[in-house]
């Protein structure tokens, strides 16, 4: 459509293109097929029997819909469930709208003057290392560039780190060790040209569904084999040709054994090694020590010897092999070694930079790559230059005109917050991230924030971090700011504004530049647009480069404002004077090392830093869910994204559940050396015995369980500084459930003394409650505390002690403010009403005649029944799915897709659909 703005999704590092209207409503493209594929959630019943012309006629007026950009090479129009629901996250109701100082409203001048003054005073009294920035892979490249220039160039400290330290730092370190620079050699098209795809520590089907869809298409088209190396039987492992349920920390041993096998099988490309790499003999010798035979590898990895042998044989016999790795590799105390163990195997075989062949790191955040380009990590200089190279220091100093340039790396994330807690860092500015929830040892991080004399936070929404800030700055968000992001295959794309920022929200680059000017650095921070920032960033990448660094986008340094606005997605390197965009790298060598050769790294396996023992016999793994993003500040606003998993849980194997007496749906207290959390139990055959899994997303705002980071320790990789988030020793103890409850409220209340979890519903919120103590005799007072409302004349109650059921509703000015349903016993949930339909009544007038029906749990006529979502893209729930399977005699996932649409968009729900299909027919039989 001519009025569509082309922008880029703000979620993962796939970097999908999105279309949006300038007025802020999101649009679907004109193709008839897209009308059906992108129909709004909640109207699917209309779709199945309607023609395309019917769909145009019955589309709800004013309903925002969204589509991927068919012209964007990363996604060719496809979006995952999160991207498809972006329109539902644009409500400004919970946004930060105005600067705040000590909880009171302030003008921008007052807030920025204060930030600049406190930073100046801290530096004058304690030196530049007493201040720090903690930024985010959700910053745009222009934001990142200004932050890095301010801290490293002009304040004179490298104490700027990013939450990418938690997800990609080990990949960065592994790339630098192997290639001499942080470079991903391959491109997305390799996933479609490979004959073997090995996924290591990557639940691609849930975390990068669009890429997983490209692999699925390749399997259909060319029979691509897929091997998944992951402790859990994830959605990605479902349907793989081989799933290796590896023991945590076993990756180095597995790939050391593969290197030995490649040599024994004659698959090593010695000619390529002689010409383009160094260190093979030392790497092979170390691998033989770590993995002398299959029995040793099986003992370390917990895998069957025959499965290991099958994987090795497939890898050795398949020249077109891509190895994709992500957080299961990186988030480890041996993460960098894991990365290099994988890269060693590709270097040894010369399988790098070729069609369908290479090691491939996929990033978790939308601009983790862009942040690495500008030096967003504390141990990096800008434009892939290095602190340990004096000529690089001199080059950046001269380009920036920055005589006070930092000359050594700064504090990495875990060390930064430790320094904050012990007083070495006295002023901190946090941008676009929520470390009070996302960092390991979250309790100590919160103590550190409380201890710091001056904390500034820039964000779009209130978080557990903004609650602890002295100054809160309202940031422009996705759809409101302009800039660029770089995805996992080095493609730079524009994020364009299509709506005005709410209130007084402003872009992060602007805030940073304004503070820099107030600190006396006006000349170096005189940009008037993100395009000007980008031009400087591009110019630095090409400054005195001459091919020494692969990262070079000098060809973009002279873009006019109009050309920047119109910039098409383009992949680096893009040196000045070059032709065309960058492609695959290193097939013919040309590594950015002194001798132009790659390095194979000798490695020896070591176990995780912390191991189970008698006190903490289980190992905790944390990770992502399909429909959620980080700490849910955005996705938590979407009812349909909360409908698949509405509460945090702890997944454990059936045998472990039986051993400790945990019941499915019950409560379990997890305790580590760092803290404890109470969580719902999900018994799952996907779990390895001896291990538990907890999703990373929930916070104090969404659950009494709070962030799982409160359990995770501070062990880090010695090279990358990335924390171990996949292997924390814990113990698990069941906690009896005395009663269940449902609380519907117009406000996002946080009840005390009960276990709860919250989802958006209707005009308010629905909270599931679990009581660990018996219901008190004075139930009225107890209900008033849970409702956080006084007992007034407009308060109605219904008690049925014989059934163990009590119900309350509170009106204000004749409108429904909240209602509460309680049911005694651990099975009480079965006696609670469906919350979603009742929540639609919140804020509305309830006639006297309808009050009895309300307390009985009956909604207004036409109110729907909530069901757990299976396909978030098409709004298909489990009840609808099972009924259709039986009523229409659907036998395959293709038939389900044709009937309901489920599974036909991003495909991340297909493994669960297959399971429901099998179970439904088995139950019927």
C-alpha cells in the first residue's frame, strides 16, 4: 500500500520487516492471501468460511492489523506470534510520559541539567570510573553510538556495558579468538541451501520462528537433515532427525570428539587449513585429551554412544552443513570455549563462507549486532577496534577529537553491578533494559541500585528498575523513533517512526547528546538528527580501514537525509567504492588477523562452574517462551500473547516429580544459594531427569514469583564475562495448596500473602490466586485486602460453604471495579468461573438484576469462554482445536491448518498441535 511505512520488528535478531500506516494503525498488504493470514485475533470463526471479498467487507472498523514486509529479505513477509501482535502493544495507557525526579514531575531541562551536574560532580570527586552506563540490544545503533562516544570518548571510562552481555558476549569472544574480529560469516540463505543443520542450544522454533520456517521449507524442498543438541526436548527438537539431549556443559566434549572424528574419517580439509588457518594440530591434540573415545564422550555428555556416532557420521559426510548456536551455548561459564569448539570443526573442514555451510550465531535481541558494531560492550572500542591495539586507540582518539579517550576495558555487567553495590560506581544511567529483573542475583542487583547515590533510567514503561531510580526519563519507543538495527546476518535495516511519541517521550540518542552538551562537550555532540549520527558512525567504520577490519560501512557515510530515510535493508561489509552489499565471508580466507589466517583454539572440557550436591540436587535452566519477550514490558500488554502460558512455572521430569511428591498444577518452592521462588508445577517429559526449567520473563509486576534471576548465581565465563544462566543448583520442595482464587480488577494490583499471577483481560486484569494457608474465618476482611478496596455499601457477596466457594464484587459509582472468586482445596480451580468473559464487564455498569449472575460467574450474553491459546497468530485455543479434530475428523496438521489456520503462519505452534492431534485421537479411540 502506498501509505505503508516500512520498518523493522523490535523483537529478536532475525530483523523482520514490518509494514505500518503513518497514522499508527498497522496494515496488511493488498494481496488476498494476506487478508486471510493476518485476520485479527478473536474473529477467526468468520475467516474459515468466508471468501476474500467477504473478509474485506466484515473487517472490524478501526481494528489494527499487521503484516510482515514481503520485500524484506529477512522474512519475506512472515512474522512470528509476537510480531503479529505488535499492534496490541501500542496502547499508551501504561507508558512513562514525563520526566520524573525523585518521584515528582520535572521539565526536560530540569531533569537533564540534574543528570549532567551529578555526573560532573561524581567524576570530579571520584574519577571517571565512578560513573557508568548500562544499555541494551533494544537501543537503535544511533543511540548506542552516542552512548559509547560519550562514555569512552569524552567522560573517559569504558564503564558502558549492555544487556547483550547476557546473551551474545561469548559469541563475540569466540569470533574474535577464531577470526580476529566479531563477524558472522554466513547469511540466512545458507539455512535453505544446507543439507545438514545442527542447532546447538537454540530453540529456534520458539525464539526465531521465521528462521525455523526457512529450515522447515528446506527440509521439504531438499530433504535437509536437522540435528538438535539441547538438554530439553523443545519444540525445535520435535520432528528433528536426531535430538541429542546433552547434559549441561557437555558441548565442548561433544565437539572435541567431532573434531577427532573428522580427522579420523578423513574429512579435514588440510589444503584449506594450510592456506587459511593456524593451530589445527594443537586444537586436535587438546581434543584427543578431552574426547579420547566414544565412551568418554558419552560419560561427559550423557548421550548414547550410538547417537553420538550417528551425528559424527552425518557431519563428516555432509559438506553443506550449517551449525546454528544461541543462548544454550553462550549463557555458560564455558560459553566462549563452546563457541570455539563449534568453529574449530568448521575451520578444520573448510566449511565456512560457502553456500549452505558455516557456523552461525543467531542473536536474541533486535540490535545486539548493531551494539557490537559501535562498541557497546565494555571490552570493545567502536567500529570493531580494540583496546589492546595502540593504533586503534590512536585512530579513535583522532577521529572523535577525544583526548580523554578510555584506554582500557571497563566493567562487564556482573562486575558492574557488584561495583555499584560496594560503592565503586556512584552514578549509573540505565537505558532500555530492566536489570532489576533480568540480571543474575537479582536480589543483590536491587540492593546495588538502592545503594547507588544516583540512578537514572530511560524507558518506555514503569519497571522494577524505574521504581529504584532517582531520575526517570520517558523514552520514545518502537514506531516513534528513527534509526537503524543490524540483524544476525549483518543486514542493516531502518526502524522508521509512524506515530508520535506519547506525552514528552524523546529518543535515547537525543537525551544522551543533550547531557553531553550540558557536560561541556557540545561540539562533538551537535547532531540534529539520527541520520547525522549514522553518517558519523559509518565514517568511523571506514576511517583508515583499508580492509584491515571486516566491519566497514564507509559507503553509507555520505548518505543524505533523504537517502537515509529511503535506505533499503543492506548487508555489510560496505566499504566506500565497493559494489553491491556484503555476502558470505572467509571461504577464501582473508581473516582480519595479522597473518590473514583464522585460529583454531585448543580447548579442554570443564564442567559447569556450580554443580548439584546434596543440598541443591537439581540443576535449574532458564530460557524463553514462544510468545513472550524479555521482562514482558511489551508482550505482557497483549492478552493473546499471555494466553498460551499465563503464569510462570517450573517444568520437571515425571520421575523427579514423583520422587519429591510434586503434583502437576501444584506449587513448588525452588531454592538456590541466592534465593527462593514459589512456582506452579508443570510435569514434562521434555525435561532431563535431575533438571528443571523456569521461563525468564515474569517479574514482580506479573507474578508473586518475581524474576527467576533471584535464583541464578554470578558465575561467569572467564573470557567473555557472560553469566551462567543455564546451570544453577537448586532444591525443590512441594508446598500444599489450600485454596484457589480468581481476582478480576481494573487496576494491576499485587495481592500480599498469596501466590498470584496476572494477565491483561477486558478493561483490566485477571489474577490467578493460590493460597498456601487455610482461608481465614474473617473472609470479608481478607477479601477486602485482596481487592485492595474498602468494604462499602456497593459491595456484594455470595457464600456457599458447603461447596467451599465464596464470591465478592465491588462497585464504584455503579460500575464494576473488581470481583473475587475463592474455592477451597487444591482442586478449587475447577470450581472457578472463566475469567476472560467476566473481565469484559470491568468498568461497566451492572444492573441490580444482573448482580446475581455476576456472582454466579456468568457473563453477559455473548460472552466468550477463555481457553488456553495454542496458535497465537490465529487465536486458536486448545478447546477449539480438539473439537475441530473430532468434529471434522482432521488427521494431519495440514488439515488443521486448512480448517482453522492454526500453524500456517510462523509454525511455532506445530509441535504442540501434533501432540494434541495424537492425544485427541488416542483419547477418542
